[in-house]
C-alpha cells in the first residue's frame, strides 16, 4: 500500500508539472504574439508615414527595412 501511495504522489506531481508547463507556454505564446503585433504595427506606421513611434528608436525601425547581408 505504501508503494502505491508513493507512485500516486509522483503521478500527481507529474500532472501538476505538465499543467504548469502548459500554462507557461500558453502565456508565453500570447505574450510573444502581442509583442509581434506591436512591432508589426510600428513597422506599418514607419512604412506609411516614415516616422517611428515614440516608443521605438528610428535606427531600430529603419534596420528592419535594411537589406540583410
């Protein structure tokens, strides 16, 4: 009986760890999607109006359009 409880506790820990990992990666993907959308909006503004938004440096936005070597 004692071995069964030990095995059940490990299984519960594994499930808890998997749940935490799933939530972590879900939140990470939501965050990265939001950051990508903000940067794409800044690039769009630069492409249309040739001015960088106040939160971004002109060099950062201009380097996104520069040819890569």
